[in-house]
C-alpha cells in the first residue's frame, strides 16, 4: 500500500523512534510492566509508529488506539486515529481500517488528512475485490468510495490513483458479468447469457469487455435464430471495434451464413446502433 504524504509524514521521526526503542521505559510500555496511563500521548504514539515500522501493524494499531482512549481531545488523538486506519490496513484488517477512517472523516471532515482517510476507506473495499467471488457488493462500495475521493478531493494527491482504481473496479464488474454470461452460453442457456452480455453493452460500454460482449450476442442470437439482432450486434462491432479479433470472428460467423453486418429490426441493439451512428453512445 502506498500511504502518500500523510503516511510518510506521520511515520517520520525515525531517530526519535530508535531512541525510544532503546530505552527501558519504552520496553515497559510494550510489555505492560508500567501502566499505559503513566506515559505521554507522544510516547505512546511513537511506540505505535515503531511497531508499524517493525512490520507489526497490529501492535501499532493497538498503541494508536490507546492514545485515542487516554488522550481523546488532543492533537495526538487525531493523528493516532488516521494512523489506526493506516496500521489496520497494513495488517489487512479492512473492517477496523474502514471504521477508523470513517470516524476520522466524521470527526475531522475539513482536516488536511480527510482526503487520505477517505482514500483508505475506499481501499478497504477495493483491496478485497478479488476475494469476493461473484458477490459484487464490495466492488460497488469501492466504486462509491473512490468516486467520493475523486469528487470531494479532486486536487488531492489521491485523486489520480482513485480514478485509476475506479476504472479497474468498473472493469472488474464487467468481467464478472462476462464470466457468468459465458457460463450460460456454454450450457446453451441463451436468454440468460444475452441478459448478462446486454448489461455489459448498456452499462459497461467504456470497458475493455464490450467488443467480446457484442460478439457473444452475435453467437447467442444466431443460436436462437434471431438474425436481426445478431446482424445488428455485428454492425455495432463493425462501427466501433473493427480492429478487434471479436469483429473478425463475428464477420466470419455472420457472412458464413449469408448474413450482413447491418442494423435490422427495432430491438434494443437497433436503438444502440442508431445512437452510435449519431455519436451519442461512446
């Protein structure tokens, strides 16, 4: 994870940490030999930083939470809250990272680190996308949170990264629709397959999966004997994605049956074709 300027700033002071790590008092903080209440907010905070730097973000998050508990209205508590979100994320404890980031946004919405908190919140969803199988709830939440970063903090250092991640998450949703559509197509469930490919063409037309979705529609409609729809899907491919392999495959498939790649009938695809010709679709 890249923490940006906020994490670099908050994780600064390496020399101070080294001094702290070498003193017996700091060791007693770590072992619990001395009550936590006897240490200052700064001492506990720096112990948390030290634990994160040592590769133990779970321990770091504990110390940051102790600062917040013992010194709730101090500037150290504010700094500790954003560092909790960071440390939990480093530990892949996404639920607690999200909770800490959201509390930071709620308590300090105008603070300079609010953008970073929102970015961490979005990452807590985004970094789990590949783990959710066909349940796309977290992907939608990632998209929503990334959009918030982009729209609310457009000048922040996290905006560009959020845009890139938004596009990848959007593409991920389209990929899942394609995966399910192919599954139905292989099992000759043509109507179910068409419904999935239609979602890609209508809702995810800016992703890399649109050309294949149109070709799969050609295949599915031909299997159902719906030649008007198949020709129209091929025509859209020819108009927008002529250089792709999917256009070549559809061209061979349609012309091999004596069909043309042209708009025909008045289906949902015909409407998209008209919009495309008018320059309103892409």
